[in-house]
C-alpha cells in the first residue's frame, strides 16, 4: 500500500469520525431537549445552529456541515448537559429539604407518599435521567410550591400545638389571656405568611 493511499484512507477515516461525532451530538441534543422540554427551534436561534440539525437526515448530509456549525453543535450539547445537571441538582436539593422536613416534624408515612416524585431524584446520577419531561422548569417550580406548602402547614401545626401548651400553662397558673384573640392573631399571621410565600 502506497503512502498516498494511506493518506487517502486516513482522510476517509477522519471524515467518518467527524460524521459520527456530529451524529452523536445531534442525538444528544434531541435527548437533552426531551428530558428538559427545551424548544429545539428556540435553541437553534440562540446558538445559531443550522435548522436542518434539528431534524433527522442522512449521514451523507453530515459531511456538508461546516466546522463552525459543528463547533456550535458541541457548545449546544455542553450547554444542555450543564442545564440538565443544574436542574437535577435543584430537584435533589428540594428532595433533601423534604426529607429534613419529614424528620423535623415526624411526618407519618402516608403523608410522605405524595412527595415521592420529589425525593426519587436524590440518589440518581445525571446520565440515568432519561424520561421525557422529567426535568422541566414547571416541575421544579411545582415542587418548590409543594415544599413551601408543606413547610407552612407543618409550622402552623407546630405553632398551634405550642399555643395550646401555653394556654394550659396559663390556665394552671390562673393567668388570664384572651386565648381566642391570641389564636386568631397567630392563625392570621401564619396564613398571611403562607400566602406571601405562594404568590
């Protein structure tokens, strides 16, 4: 085999490797977009990727992609990967917060079940998250709201329990306190705090 033929084969191999890399990046963009529910057309505009990269096309077309587009494609993959990692960390933090609340307030098992979707991500690694729409911004927002509701309701329960204990102490020591007014003020304050958190 001549040196010229070897060079030709080397160029062919490099072409195949380049096509495979581009193909893998396109596949990754589609996978990340599914998990994150990212609008591909919007992303195309933002990162200046050619629109044809958002649809399936033959390998023969991969060879026609410019080095600039190929580079932008890699940047898009890196950006989506970082976003996926960031969202997963956020959900893991929310899951840890739920568990802390459960432990702090001795939450019974039946009340914990409705938060299973939040806590399931705690020990998951980023590559294992492949379900479509599992890391959307809406899910993260909903989980935050649910946690704030849980926190507020548990705080309300705790404060009312302490208020009741205080009433018993006052009663046993013959100290008169307008318990109805005190309880009303407490409940109003707690509900105002809950509403301000959820707005």
